[in-house]
């Protein structure tokens, strides 16, 4: 279906109907599948014949989601996983071995940092963390052992932008893989594979589902790389459940519409925040004041739905804004139709040292909002109360 437009792929790619001709995608809640005879069983197990075997590595509902996500990202193949973290784990375990080296942006999801430092690190795979926006820093950190570069763009919570095409060239020249966590933009706003990345990672828990219902993850890339990721999943088993795959399939059908609406609302809210006297600074790639606005608008369709801002008066003033909300949910989750607010310095980034936090720009006055689908006027009023304007 790759000749079709994004909107058509989002609702139709990958669907396979059973003998009953169901219009919606079916959920196949079956852990195993039966064979017509011994020869068919043997051919399916060896991979010579296509078809279902066992739900740790084959399930029709999960397959439909994999086909759809591969089509939307413009990749040859997708492997779905139980969560975003297991997508990253599967990629690293499948493609790396002891002695290999990762170069990662410093501004990546906290659990990803922990995974690289404390878990993968135990198996003699070292990671060097570099400034997200400095291409020379990535280049300078490459060694003959480097196997992959891992980034997230825009970053959380400061919305730093990594130049994907520029970094892809550096990766290609060095013969290493570029892996992009595309969680914040989704393929509705940004297509890393088209910009030269080798692998795209998703936490489907966020915008792909979009309604805060299930955990899920995905890895997308070429057949050869995804075959390795699939072999890891088949053996190790961090598999997506068919029910969660079905929920995410339904979420993906409205992905582009939600991303456009939530991005437009985020831009409006960011402009409004920038005009508030109690706000010292707004971090949003869609604003002209963002230091990488031009780059963001080159590689993204819009600024996305995450807005961070710094209130004057430090932690007390920031907590007052959080505690005065009546509509916005106080939670660190994001990617939902319901707007969320979080104080990174005391939650998501609370376990890192105060010096490291300050060095990375996570100040005590910083707040992060993941804009949902409520009325922007209601969101402004909700924030206005705590800003005391
Ligand atoms: C949430 C998140 C993850 C982890 O996904 P889970 O589904 O929670 O395991 C990875 N990367 C980013 C950018 C995220 O926001």
C-alpha cells in the first residue's frame, strides 16, 4: 500500500480480513495456532512458509499493527514490542555485543539513560553521552567500537532539536547505525528514515495510542536489521499483546488529526505563555524564539505538542502553577488527549544531582506541559490561576 497517502495508510495499511469479512480489525486472542499437517508445522517453524505459529512471535492482530507502522514510517519492516523500553532493549540486544560502544544524546528519556548506563553497561557495552545539538560532539565521540548513535528529537523537556540529516551523514561516513526515538513527533510530523536514519523507535504508549490506555513499543527499519530484532523478540519474548496491538491500531487511525490539533493548540499556548510577565522563558520549537526554530521547521511538519516554560520565582512559583490546575492532570505521562503538567526537577529528573540538572537546563522554575485536545482557552485559564495574573 506504499503508494497511498499517509491518511489512507493510517486507517487501512496492514488490515487482513478473516473468512467472516469483518470491517474493523479483529483481535486474535490465541496463544498458539494449529497446522494442517506435520510438513506445514515444520515449514512454519523454520520460517520457510509464512503463517502463524505462536503468539510470542506471530499474531495476526500484532502483524496488522506492524504493517501499518512500517507503512507510516516508510520502513521495510516493523517489530512491535511490549513497551517503548523493550523496543530499545530489543534493538540494542539484537544489534550489539560485548565491547561495542554507543554514542547517545545526553537529552534522552531517563529510563533509556538508565538502560544504557546500568543494564547494558553491565554487559561491557559502554555509552558516551554528548550534547544533543552539537554534531561535532557526536563525531568526536565515535570510536572503532561504536555500533550505533541514539537520539531523541525534540528532547524532553527542553525541546532541543537534533539535526537528523546532518547526524545521518556522520553515521554513514563512520559506518554506524543512527537510531532515532520518534516518540514526540510520530511519523505524522517527522520521518527520520527519510532523513537518513537507519532505525526508528517508538513508545506506542504515547501518541500512537494517544489516549493513555495501553503500553506498547515498536522498532522500524530495513529487513536485514529488523530480522535481527525479530530473532531477539522471538527468543527473549518482550512481545506486544494482541489486545494492546488492537488498541494502538485504533489510535493510529486518528494520529495525524490528533497531532495536528494538539500541535496547533501547543503553539497557541506557547505564544500566550511567552506574553505572560511571570514567565521567564518558553521552550517550544514552533516559536521563532526557539534557537533551532529553522532546523525544527525543516525536519518537522510542526512544533509538536510538548511545551516547557520557566516561571519566575523558582520551585515555589512552579509548584503553585501545578497545584492551581483544575483541568490539567498532574502526571509525568504525555501523548494523551488529556493535557498533563509536570515539574521535571522534582519528578522525572529528580534523581539526578542538582549540579547535573542545572548543567542540563532543568531549572527549579521549569514546567512541562503535554498539550491535549481540550479547549485552549480552558487551558490558559487553568494556568493563569497559578501564574497569578
Ligand atoms: C515513554 C518514553 C519511552 C518509554 O516508553 P514506555 O512505553 O513507557 O516503555 C521511551 N522514549 C521516550 C521518548 C518516551 O517518552
